[in-house]
């Protein structure tokens, strides 16, 4: 089973490399990419400087796998990659990378959107928002 | 039977532990949860879901063998 969870932020170089690896797959006509970035929210005068992600890793990987299998069933995809960070990801850095490829744009775009929504709701990942004064609060997806 | 109990995120912060092992004869998830809340009252007003052996479970589900029960705070992936 392919691992989704990766330590620390996802580097833009890795994202670029991932795109170039697909240049040999010439049956692909459309890619769709979603990148989740840590936002420096301001709450009660304090700014979020990073999110420390933790997860129930065995269950999270299992659910990522189920989402992946369902996406291949629901959409005509050529390939799909998902990476999610654990550990510290600073504001402005990337914490989620979803990459879907298909013959045509609609399938790639729809699949990418569907996968992101599924991840938000189903995967046991927890985020500790760390403020610039080193206090913290726990993030909740809406 | 032995149940391994896992706490994550803000719940682990409340219980000050991420893992405990509990010997029990209790057979439903809900009854087992009640016993855990007695032990860790700080969890009583918290929002969480429960997973038994990595699958989300309802309170009326049966625990018929040793396994792992995880207390999962609200998800924040992505």
C-alpha cells in the first residue's frame, strides 16, 4: 500500500518533480492539482505560525487507501497521488498535495475535488495551531 | 480481554497519556466508554468519535475480542 503521510511540509520541488514524471504518460490529457497551504490565521490578536499535524496513522493510511480505491471506481482516472503532512508545517508551507490525471479535464477536476472533500471529513488527522507566542489551539474542519 | 485505548490530539492533552491498556469484561463500546470517562472525567465535555480496530463504531457495537479503541477528536486534515 502506497504511503500518503509524509514527515514535514511537502516541497514545491517534489510537486514539480511529480508533474514531470507524468510527461511519459501520453494518454493523459488533463491534470488537476489541489494544494493545501497553512494559513496564518489571526485569532484574538495572535497569529498562527505553524500547524503541528498528528494522526492515527494506521487508520489514516487505511482510509486514504479506501478513498483512493473509491476515486478510481467513481472517476475515469489514469493516475492519482495523495500526500499529507505530519509534524510541523509552517504558515505558507504545503500540507496536502492531491494530484489526479485523466484523459479529459472534467474527470480530473471532479475527482480532485471529491478526494479533497473526503479527506477533510474522513481521515483522522489532527492539527495543533501554534501561535507566534507559542500558545496553541486545536483546528477543526468545517 | 485486553483493550488498548488510544487518545489523540486535544484528548491526549486532557488525559495526559496517548495509550493505556485496560482489562475488561464489558461487551459494548458505550459501556466501555463510560468506564473510560469515569477514569478520565476531563473527556466528558469533549467532542470525539470512536474507532475500534481502525473502524468508526457506534456506541451499541459489541466488543467481542481484544482490540484497540481509539478516541478521535474532530478531524483537521487538509
